[in-house]
C-alpha cells in the first residue's frame, strides 16, 4: 500500500469495523486488494472476554464469506449447528398450539441438503475476537481505530482524511457505519423507517436437558420468542440463546426484574422441554424498528449492512443480509480488480444495488408481514395464520422453499 507525504493510496476504504464491515475488509485484503478500515471505537475494548449472553445466527449462505475471509476458522469458541427448526403458535399461560412446523435440514433437497445445517449460533464475542485478530494479520489491510474522518468524493476518486493522521486516496468508500450512518446522511440518501413499538430482549440460559441442536420459534401475542442452541461451556454443558420481543413497556418492566423473576418469565415463554433453567451472563434490551435506504450507492460510495437496511429480528436474518451485501460487493470488486478496472465505477455500483436491494426489500417485507400477522391475539388473524401453517405442513415444495430461505440459499 503506497504512502507518500502523509497520503496513502488504497483501492477501498471501509468505514465501520463491525461484523459486516470487518468481514468485507478481511475478504478484500485476503485477496490482495489494498484496503483500509476505519472505526470510531478502539477495537480491543469491543471484545468482551467474559460470556455476556449475546449471540449471532449465521445462516449456511453466509458462511462462505467468513470462510474466504478466514474468520470462521479463527473463532475461539465453537459454533453450534442448527439441525432442526420448530415453529409453533400459542399464548403464554396456555398449551402450545397443536399446529406447528418442523424443519429438518436433511429435507431441504438438492444443494441445500448438501450445504449441511441451516446455520450456526456463535457467540458475539467470538466473532469480535476473530475479527480483531484477523484485521491485524493481513499485509494488504491498514487499520485506523479509534479515528474520526472527513470524506471528499468526486467522479475521479475519494479522499478519506483521518483526523490527526494521513489522507487516504481510494477508488471506493464503503459505509458500514450502522443504522445512523453518517456517510449515508452526508450523501443525502433518504431513509424510510418503520417503528414497531416493540423491544427485543436478549440473554442466554443454561438448562438441564440438551437442546439437540433444535431452534424454537414460538409466536406469542407480544412478539416472537426464540430459543437458539449454543455450544456448552465448562460450567454449563447445555446452553441456549434466548431472543424474544414484546411491547416496549412490558420489555422494560421485564428488564427491571431481579434475576429470579426474569428467569421465571423466560420459563413461562419457553415451556418445560429443557428442564430447569438459569440465567447466564447479562441480559440486553434493544428497541426494534425497520428501515431502508432509497438507494445503496452514490458517487464512489456503497452502503452495506445496517447503513442500507434493518429488519425485524423475527427470522434472525438481519446480520445475514449484511454479510450477503458484503459478499456481493466483494465479488464485484475482486472481479473488477482482476481485470484492471475501476473498483468504484458507477457501473459496478449500479450492479451492486441491483443485486442486493430487491432481495433485501423482499426480506424486509416478509419479516414486517410476519410480525404484523403473528404479533396479535385477534381470533380472525389467528385462524388465518393457523390455516397457513397447516398448508405449509402439507406442501413439501413450499416447505423446502422456506428451508432454503432460512439457509440463505
């Protein structure tokens, strides 16, 4: 990577070192593309050395990017495969509905069945630790963190000025700086927001009986409740991540409970199939909303991940959509670089937007519809969705389509 008179030359500058931006930077640099990554936070404190209860669902379709970036093999704690998914409909305090869907990855058919599990649950700290290590291993990658920047973009190229540091002349800037993306705002790209008036409560539990690699999605009037299988630890051989949504006021009251009271509320929603449970690590609460950018590109600028879109967590696909953005953009950049072409050209950015925005909007619409359909106790709506569950159960082709979507294939 050339440097002269306080100026660096690079092909791509990624702004944001979260999972999506970090994976993209590692993928490009691993292939020899001169890349710079910048983040406002100092990277080591972003690691949480203690188990904190947070986890990511990584679909089968997202793993190739992490493999190519050599992040998957660097995870310090083993991922837990999801072999089965059970979807049911019910209400807290009553027996679960007799109507349910059971998805077995071996029934997905074709290349989906050959891909293996639906996905994996990995600890959030594990991915952060793998990223921080990998970001400093790659000769073609320069890291600036913590750092503030100013950005100038023209048809000829882009300049990223590091406050108190060098200027970076590059062909493409990637905005991976989150929902409130400053780069998106500076580019004047409008964003549409969909409030849900719900909050997501996240924690991890140890439990008496093994989860057998089964993920549970239980639809309740306040929002979906998910139990996701995790790898055990020395002190807790059977562990699951818990992610459930409820009306924000109720979620806040749940967070105010002591550990014993909170654990009882989790048990009410979970049922007794895992036996006695106990809280592990911290609990977290996040307000939920969806949003989508009017476009994914501007002059010398591409949006990826949450800077471009955010969806309801009902299907656990938010991070996976961002990783697929990164994979698509990386593929286009590597192709252009391999042919000596401009990696930030308008044609390349147009191809990227056409490849990703329709798919992301489709997933946003699907998750929004699912939340509105299932987060209600209206008898008429319940009747309609129960008919839908029964229909999918009886239609193997439709069921396989849902399985392929869950795998991200």
